[in-house]
């Protein structure tokens, strides 16, 4: 059984190469070995874009096309839309009951983003709750790993705290050992021995036959009450004591690709190249990239260390080309436009398969909707199951 991985992205604009090198490429490489759930975090986008919902509307399916273009394969991972699964909101509400305000106020992104996005009023209830909504996203699928960048690590940490608190308040059966002993007392010593033996086997080897056999016995045993059955099941599977398992962050290396001006690549800085940028625009953007200011005239030598184009070469070019850049720049042997050509070519080469994969989805938007419909339906089954347990644990099963 593959371990579950979950991550999301906010649909606030076309994805660029920084997203590709900083996150998406990693998602693509995870999808074959893990049980991956990737979703469009449109509610999270609304926490900052509540006054410009058309941005979100426009970008939900566009972002999914970017994902598919980058190589996410709906046969290997589950792609879905947050707002179609109201259970996320339900868990968010229930977790909110026991989450101290201070936990949320102390998450570093809260103040940072308020500072950074000064043009928006982010003194909202929704924005304060951002990391807790994220916790609900993660916990509802009992995800083991959350691949995110450093900036999101504090949100995963809050998720772990929220899970711990929930399990502490509702998840752990009080005096579990004592109750387990009482349950065992309803069975014969031989039966208990057999149960323990098969539990050991299942937990050590994952043997599904042992699991099926034991569950069959437990659930058809008239001497056991429903609560005994549940207790034994949880004990057998090793999940008994915690309803919401704590996830682990899977830190993604930051993208080594800066923006066209050397700052972090970001759509709002106007220094990005979109994943699906058309050829001519990409070319003209790279041609316009600022270079070492020392190179005023073609004969003026430069220094690659003072030039963003060199950062691109470090990511995209082989050793031979890198030598050519170093020598050519320091000796004024090459011009800057000449120096940029291999970058233009390399980006084109990287984008080519993405553009090809995107083509059929652009031509047939129905396909994208079908992928999201299927993924959402699948995800919702898991979300519903978790909520059943959560409601029961909180005593909401009236
Ligand atoms: N906050 C994340 C970001 O801005 C997006 C997100 C929402 C997310 N819910 C999540 C990421 C759950 C991982 C898991 O990048
Ligand atoms: Fe930058 Fe290349 Fe021009 Fe040197 S030659 S300044 S590395 S673009």
C-alpha cells in the first residue's frame, strides 16, 4: 500500500517556470511511488482575493491544464477541487472549536503576508483561519506527507498541533488498556492468543489475509458489543488511538531559477515566464533580460556573477556552454544576445512537451472537467469516511 501524499495550489494566476522548478516537477516525480492527492485550493485563494473572484474563476481549470502539461497523470494521482468537497469546511469548523486564537496569530505567514499584501485588507476572519483550513485539507485525507516549500512549513506544524489536540480531546479512548482487557475477557484465552498472533503478523508484514480473518471473527462474534468490535479493530490495525494522524512535511527545495530580473520569480513582479508561454513571448522576454551593467558596449567585458542570465545557464546549460559563457563574457568575446540564445533554446525544449500535452486539453476543456469530476468523487469518499469518525469522536452522531 502506497503512502498518501497531499498538496494544493492556489489558483491565482497562470503557473510559471518558478512553480514548475519549485513544486510541480516534484509532484510529478512523486506520483508514481506515492498515493498522491493534489487539489486546487480555491477557498485559500479567496482568503486573499475575496474582492476579485474573477481571477480565481478564470484560473481554476487553467491551473489544472498547467498541471497536466507539466506531466501530472490523472491515472497516477487524484486531482480535485477543494470547494467541491464541503467536508473540508466541516472539519475546519470543528477544529476551530478547540484551536486557540494565539496559535493562528503566531503563524509567521499571517503577519508577513499582511505586510506584503498591503493593498489588500487581510484583517479578516478567513485569512486568520488560513492555516487551520489547510490543516483540515491535510487531516481529512490522513495524509502522511505534505510536499511544500519552506514558506508553508509552519502551516504543516500547525496541522500537527491541531491533530494532536483533536486526538487528545476526542481521539484517544480513555483508559484504553483497561477497556481492552475487559473486551478480551469476553473471549477465551485461545481466541485472544490467536488474535494477538495474527495482529502481530499483520503489523509486521501487512498480511491482508490476517486482517480479513481477524475482522471477520471480530465483527461476527456475538459475545462482543459494537464498542468492543471497534476497539479491537483499532487495536489490530494499530490506528486505534488516533483518529487524525499527524502528517509530516516533505520540504521541497526552492527553485534555483530566479525571475528575469534576478528577484524571486513571481507573476506580481512581472518577471516570470509562464509554463505555457508562447514561443515568441518567451523569446522576447529573455532577450530583454537585464545583464551585467558593465557591458555597455559590445567590447566591454562583463562578469557572469553579476548577471541573471548566468543563473539561468547554471540551471539549463551543460559544462561546455557554461565555459563558453564564462570566457566569452569576461573577454567580451560574445555579445549578450548571443549568450542568451542557448537559454531561449533550452526553455523552448523544456516547454515543448508541456505545450504538446496541454494542446488536447485546451481544445477539449470537457476532458479537464471530467478529470476533476472523477478525482473529486474519489477524494470525497475518503473525506466522508474521516468525517464519520470525527463526528462520532466528537459526539455528533445524534
Ligand atoms: N497554502 C498552500 C500554498 O499557498 C496551498 C494549500 C492549501 C496547501 N491547502 C493545502 C498545501 C494543503 C498543502 C496542503 O502553497
Ligand atoms: Fe550576462 Fe552573458 Fe552578457 Fe555576460 S555575456 S553579461 S553572462 S548575458
